[in-house]
């Protein structure tokens, strides 16, 4: 008895569809968690997520720090950043201190240029392409990257490789952060916070 190739292929297709269903709207998610440590004490946490949907990358990070500098303060940082074709399309950064608005910066690609609004005021417009920003430091080791865009400040930071998968980031004010990677993933970072220095340690 001859068996039609069609009769062999069809069951395999059905099994593959059941086990590996195709969904054009499938969403890929990545979530990273870090402790914020100062003087060997955990003072906050950071959660960063990446979502890939419809050929776009959406990044979000939420940071909460509770400490005492003269008085008790709680600082929250919220980043919303999107990329398309490996270029920045939009970023929004909102910072609150003790639940009160402190700073806000928005950058968006419009009319073939980046337009930025900082604390309600329109800032300079620039055409330089942006393919790496500070939020990506959580997700991608900056191999062969010499600068990154600060969504918070709206300026470009310098990145210097230090060897052994570590990198120094220098911002426009001269403050230095150092990032350490293992197997391409961020393992820890030392952060110059101005009034205080602290560490970012992956959970």
C-alpha cells in the first residue's frame, strides 16, 4: 500500500502548529533586576524591561531609591524608550522626589531630526543619529561603542573600554560610572550620584 507524502507531512504540520504555534503578534519580553547598594546597605532597586513587538523595541526602567541626605528622601526614576531599525525613536524620563515632580525630559524623532523638551521648555534640535542610549547599558555590553545618549540629560556621554569587559562612562559634567559585564550581561556598576556614590548589583 502506497502512502501519500501528503499524508505524512500533514500530521507533522499539525503537531508543529500545536507545539510551536505561529503568532504574528508574538511579544518577546526580558526583565532585569538590580539592587542599589550604598555602604553595604541596600537602599533601592531597579527593574528594567525590554519588549519586542511589531519590529520595535520598547525599553522601560523603574528605579526607586530611599536614603537620608540631611532628611529622608525617596527618589523615583522612570524611563520609557523606544527604538525602530536600531535607532532611537522616542524617550521619556520622569523623576520625582518624595512623590513630587522634579525633572522631565522628552526626546523624539520628528521631521528628520531629534526634538527635545526639558522641563517644559524646548531645547536644541539635532540631527545626529542615536543608536545607543544609557538604558541599553543594562541589556547590551557596549562593545565597539564610543558614546551613548543620555535620555535624562539630553547629551552624549563618552564610553571608554577598560578591558576585561568593563567600561567607563563619562557624562557631560565629568561624572564617571563604571560598568562590569559577564557573558554579555551587566553584572554590576559603580555610580557617581553626585551627593553619594553607590553600586548597582544584578540579582
